[in-house]
C-alpha cells in the first residue's frame, strides 16, 4: 500500500508519532510529580526541579524527530 | 550599456528576420519591447525555431513585485546574500547551447567575438523574462535557485521561510567547512563579552577593598549575588558540597552563556547563535571534555573502567560487565550523551526559529488574501504565542543543559558516604532562597553561613 509517496507526508507522520509518544511519557511523569507534590507540599521545590528535567529529557526525543524531519 | 543595446537589437533583428527591414537602432529598441510582449502573449516564445531562442525556454513571464521601502530592504538584505544554490542541470545545458549560438550569431553579425559581459547580458536578459519552474527537479523542496542575480522559485512560501531565517538548508550547516553564517560567530562573541562583563560586575565591590571582608555591597553586587547564589546552590545540591566549588565556574558560565545566546533569538534584528548545530555540538563537546577529564583524573583509568562496568563482583558480574555494560556505557558516554545534549538545545532553538518563520510567512499570506498591497510590507501578527513559547523554551533549555552537565559530572565523581542532612541546597535553589533564611529549619541545625 503506497501510503508515503512523498517525503513530507512521511516526515509529518513521523513527527506526529513522536509527539504522541512524548506526550504520553510527559503526562505520566508530570502526573507522578503532581501526586508527590500533593503528598508532601514541603518538597515541592525539589519535585518541581526533577519534573522539569524529566520533561526536558523526554521532550528531547521529539526534538530529534523534528531535526530528522527538517533535514528531509 | 551600448553593448547591451546592441545585443537587444541583434536579438530583435534575428527574431524578426522576416518582419523587420532596415531600421534604426531606436526604432529597434521600441519594437523589441513590443515584440517581447507579443512573444510572451504568444505562449512564451514557444516554437520560435529560428534565432537566439533556440532551444526555446518555456514558462510564464516573471511579475516583479513593487519594491519595498528602504528599511525593509535593509532588513532583508541578507536575502540577497543567501548562498547560491546550483541551478538545475537543464538550465546549465540550455545556457551552454545558448551561449554557443549567441557567440556564433554575434561573430557573424559583428565580425568579432563578443565579450563575456555581453554574453552574460544576453543570458540574463533571456532568463529574466521567464520563471524556469518547468525545468527544476520535481523534488527540489521549493529550493531557491539564484540565476545571475535573479531568484526564480518553484514554491514561494517554503523558500521565504528559509530566506527570512537566513539559515540555509540544514544539510549545509553540517559540513565543517563551507557554509557558516557570520552572525553566529559575532553574536557568540557578544554573549561572551556580556558574560565577562557580568563577571566583572559581580566582583566589583570585592575588588575595591582587599583588606576588609565586606563593605556595604553595591546594588549591582547584590543583584549578581542572587544569580550566582542560585547557581551555587544548584551545583552544591547536585555535586555535593565537597566538589561543587571546583565545577561551579564552568557550569555557571555554561548556563549564563547559553541563556544569553538563546535570548538573543528573541531580540529583533538578532539571531540566536545556538540555532547553529555545530555551535551547540561544540558546547556539548566542552561538557564532554570536563566530564571525561574529571573521570580520568579523579578516578584513575583502571578504576574508571571498573566503574563503567558497574563494579562487577563475581564471574557472572564480570561477564555481564565486559559484554554488556562496558560497550553500553562507552556508547552512552562518548556518543549518546554529548550528541543528545547538543541536539536537544539545537533542535529546540532552531525549531523555534522555523516555527516563528512559518507563522510570519503565514501572516503575510493571510494579509495578502485580505488586502494585497499591504502584504508587501506587513503581515497579520500570528507569532505572539510562539514568541512566548520561545521565551519559555530558551530559558528552560539553558537550565536543562547546565543541569544535565552537572548530573553527568556528578555521575563520575567518587561517591561519598551519606553525609548528614545539613542544608538542602536544591530546595534552596528551587525556592529562590539564596541565603537560607527563609527555609524552615529546626533548632538543631545552624543557619547556613553566607559564602
């Protein structure tokens, strides 16, 4: 089945898929962070820092997909 | 000028060998304009087998937009200095054939070979009347083709994005020699000077009096102490109090430099140098050298390799270590970590640039649908949300870069035993508390001393 006859279609699809994966991952990470913040409000600073770092690391994978899509 | 007019008259004479008789040069010039118009309406010179238009160029005539006002010309001047992309093979073939024919024609007419300028003028004149879109390759991705000073385009929107960004195609940024936009180096120089100035500013009060410890601190010193204190707390939280002071200069400089370079992308008429892939990769290379340097010097080579293998204990541990952990850690330390550091920063900032460019072009396109003459100068502002997003991501990615570097350094430092819970530096950093007087502490622990 000729789904991707054009490079731009494939690039857009790949990027959407990567965004889907990273959205699920970041959602899970942030939800865990929210729950922990709710349990222990005095540790909010530490948890927030760790959450931001985790989100940036997961986001990086989508950015790699963006770079490949931009090259193509 | 005179030579070009001769070219014109020659062309007109040969194109209308049947029509024109013996007429003067001025009448020829006027007739040539009319003749060219007739040519264009007649299908672009198609099928006119005799004279200089053989082989014929197909395409529609180029409509020149009105010239924008001077300040916009200055803003987009770099568009004209964008790199010259090779024209398609077909155009070059046509050019060769045309040049040969033109030289023959000219020699037959005037009895002497034409100068290079005349040949160029003839080629330019032929090309300026058509858009060569039929002859570009199908998968050119809307590439901009510069042919003798004139831009001909297949897909206007896609090219304008890259023109506005003055980045050039991505595959041209990767080679180590060749295309390197000068703005990146200049703006990085500006960022470095700013960081040095900031360092000077932070220690201004301290330098005034060497004997006493603290006079009344100046306003600039207090301000910079907030900033430096936050970085200090971050480093101490991640690296431990013993080693933090050794690496704090590197991490602080890294953070400040990347922050400034990213924020330059938000300033009009400036460009974030971190949107250049080789620059972010070299910053990651600096981190790589620091990490490997501390690993090889503090741990010692043998101990470091042992540490990489995950400190195996028994035979099973050794087998696992040598076969799995060592290659994994080597790939991770030498390839994955530096590449990911650099590409993360580059992707975020370059992606933000592309996003802003696309939305600017979209605004201009929308304006052209609404009121066409205004779209030559302005466009509908669609970019503010993405400017805010860009601001957020610029600062965030600077922080993430510095934090990850600190974490990588902390991974190779010798692990100490559990120290007593003195002051939680990370919490101090995160809550913006530099001196530690806002933190709730019980009577057991003394308040952390300044400096």
